[in-house]
């Protein structure tokens, strides 16, 4: 039995369907991230789990215990769910010391002084605040405050910790540092974690599995590598990393590979391409070719041995990105992004040649 079970979860606000029937199972100790654009229903899903929103339909269980069920008319209050929460707005109490900020949750649960001290010290040690337990929260840095919030969420041993964009108010450098800290802590404590973010880089580096949402619906569930390499549809391909999406026509399979064609612009014959032979696609069917910018090679001269995939185009623009160069290339009606790790002098309008390995193309049907 999965540790956390979410079944056909629906939450509406008036006419608006914020969560449109979500199914999700999470194993004990897993770090699962809900990822998607603003307004896709991440926070609402998390708030339903926390007991801050009452679902309109569906059921939520942890360790088999029903926390919320529309059908059975069960709705446990947040205090009865034993979950830890770290929300973006989660402020630490400025008039209390670090120790008291963390101990507070235990005190209100009626835990005795000895046990409170022991558990609080342990949590503060875990988050690296053992040296500043007597400091007032106002004297802490942003990162230290974040750690207080973390310690507070785990101190009473919750079954699951819920995070809602906890790092979005921090500057870029601290945010990257805190990502690593949170994952380290999660591994150390082994606590089941549900993490919400709209930041794909954050999701990719932190998660065991990522749940991609759009418009209240799950688009794909998978580990970071799978989500990146095998996006289930055009939405995921575009949302995770950047993908060149080119509409074309499927021509047919030929063993491991398939043929497709994309338009080269009016008055020109279509460009034929070799791509992986996706199952279940019919001859003549409209498909979308997804191609990562880092998987496209750019040549200044027509390559002597281009392989099966050769696109002729012209430079639209180049953007220097520090450790690589982003080029936009016009190929007929398409705009193809190419990421280059070497630097060429490229002028807009310059003619270039693009090649890619058949294996690097991905065919999508929606
Ligand atoms: P996310 O966290 O992914 O940005 P939310 O779960 O906050 O998305 O919101 C999902 C949708 O539900 C949005 O369209 C939002 O406007 C709507 N919504 C969320 N909370 C409320 C609320 N309390 N009242 C009305 N609409 C809400
Ligand atoms: Mg949100």
C-alpha cells in the first residue's frame, strides 16, 4: 500500500475548477514535487492534503487512514493529520528565540519540558542551527530563518512534510544553496515530502519524482530523467527545459526509425527527417517533433557527412549566456533554438546548416 494516496481529487472555487480529478500515490520516504505554471492547482492540491481546503470529490489517505473523503463525509482538521508544513509565507516569530520558535509546536501539543528540549535540540542540529539557539529570530539571515521554518516543520515527527514554494522569496544564490540543504535534510530524516514549485530547475535537482500539472490536471508523473528525456506531450516538453517543437507529418516506420516531414516554407519541398519509430502513430498523422537545443549541431559550411537530418536555415539572433551561446535559426516557417558550447562569429541573416541524430528527436502526438 502506498504511504500517501490521492484518488480522483477535485476542488472547485465557484465555477473555477482548481483541481480536476487528480490521482497520485507516494511511497514512504519519497520526495515528490508538484510542478507547473502559476494557477495550475499545485497549492490547492497541497492545501487539500494539509486540511486547509475541503475537497469537492475524491479521497486522501495516509498510511491507509482517510484524512478527507467527499463520499464518506470525512474531513480531519490540520491538527489531526500530523503533517509538517513550510509555506512561502511561513514567518518565524520575531519576538522568540530560535529555540522557542521550534519548541513552540511541541509545547502546544503538551509535550513535557525534557522531551521538548531533546527534540528541539535534535531538530536544530539537523538544520545546522545548534550554535544560534538563543538568538532572536530578527537577528537571523534569510537562510537561517528558512532553517528555523524547516526545524519547526519536522520537530514533532510529522508523517509527511508539505512545502509550498518555500524558496521563492530568496535571492538566486541562497535559493540554490537551500535546495541542497532541504534535500540533504530530507534524506537524513527520511521523511516523505511533497514539494510545490513552479521552478523546473528546482524540481529537477530535488525530486525523486515530479508530477507535472496544467489546468488542474496531471500531465505526467516520472523521475527527473524521464520527464526531461521522454516528455509525454508538447506541454511537458515545452515546460521542462526548452524544446523546439515543430509540427509535421508522420510518413511511416522503418524498423527502429521512422520518417517524417516538416514544411520548408511555401514553394519548397518539405524536409524529410529520420526520427525514433514511435509506436501507435499512423501514416499521414500530424505529429510534433520535439528537439532539445543542446541536441542540435550548427555548421557554417554544408557538412560533408550530414547524416539523415539536415536543415538549412539562417541566423535570426544569438544570445551570449556565459558558458554557452544560444542561437535562433530560421528554417522555413520554423524557429529552431540551438545551444552551442563553442563560440563562432555569427551574423543575423547568415546561412547555416543544422544536423541532429535521429535518436535525439522525440515524436509527440498531442
Ligand atoms: P498554483 O498554486 O498552481 O499557482 P492554485 O492552486 O493557487 O495554483 O490555484 C488554482 C486555481 O484556483 C487558480 O485559477 C486560482 O485562481 C484558483 N483559486 C485558488 N484559490 C482560490 C480561492 N481561495 N478562491 C478562488 N479561487 C481560487
Ligand atoms: Mg501556488
